[in-house]
């Protein structure tokens, strides 16, 4: 669930309030997976970094949980999604830097680069605070890879607001971003109180413009890895290769996997 009540989001109404599982149950589940041969685990939550659970007379924070799970024998990789910028504290970054099996990847949706739009979205942080978080993440976790989410055409969004989102993509150097056109969700504050006043053709244009900016930024990000070595966890045969007519043989099979930074890699 989620307790944030962003004005565009239906999750608090359909999933209810936030609930955190007991940490010992999570650790035990991961231990069973590792003993069965699983080498990578992802901790999943609507706002996973808001995890809080009272245990043994103290509050277990998300950074505490990361440390406990990372200590499970045989676990080579630990990931988590999705994080809310408001609750991404430095203790999380510190444990990421300290534990070698916590992957240097953060999905950190800003939703907009404009303070005015962020305010109407009820995101509870400013553009400046988001920029500072990105800077701290890059300083504390060397080589960290970032991904984002954006909504274009939110009620009242101006061309200046739109350009602020494009500039945020450029500044943050996202590996990739998920970019969506705004559409009202019945029951949300935005649907009740804010007119959907950005024309559909404008939403479509802004969506395509942000996609083009992200493609440019993402290409530069990926090109920075040319000539580098990377650890890749193999997931299996490449489905893309099969669709493109690649004929596997006993000697040659194209495989697909992911780096610690969540880059998809196709290789023979």
C-alpha cells in the first residue's frame, strides 16, 4: 500500500495503507531462496524505502533490512524497487556503499522537474531537494545507476514546466525513464479538483519530446561503458535474438543477462 496520496495516484485507494512485513520473515524467505540456488533477490514495495517495522523493542528501518538481507549466505545480488525521493535517506546510500552484494541501481521517480507541478502532485519535495539527492547518491555510491518516471501534461503544466522535466533528465543522467501522458484516475484528488486542461495533442508532443531527450541521455550513458568490463548475471537464451532470426546451435547460443546497474546485455 501507500500513505503518500499523490494527487494523481489511485494506489492508496485500491491497495490501502502501507504495511511492512516482519524483517525476520523476509530474511528467512531470502535464506530459503538462497539455499535453493537463487543468487539474486529484489525487495519490492510501492514505496519500498518507507519500510518500517517494530521488532525487539526498536524500529527496523529500510537500511537495517537491507543489511540483514545482504548478510544471507549465498546471495550474490540484492535489488529493491520502487523508491520515493522523499524518504531516500543517506543511511540507505551508506549501506549500499558498504555491502558489495547490494546492486548500484536506484529507480527514483521524480515525476516532474517543476516545483509548481510537484506541488500540485503532492509529492512533498522540491526540484532542488531531488537534485541534492541525486548528487549525494553519486557521491556516496560510486557508479550508481539511476532510472526515473515522468508524467507529462499534468493539470496546469506549462511549457516551462515541461522544459524543467527535460532539463532534469539531462542533469540526472538517467539510464532510462518511464514516461507517461497524464490521464485522470477516478477517485483521486486530481480527478476531483483539477481540470484536465492540457490538450491531448500537447501531451503527445511533450511525451515524444521527453522520450527523445531520454533516448539521447540514455545513449550517452550506455556509450560510457564501451571498453569496460561488467559482471553479467545470465538469465537465459535471448528472446530478441530468436525474433531476429538468430539460429542457435550447440556451439553458439545468444544469451541475455543484466549488469549490477540493470543494463540488459545480449552476448554469445
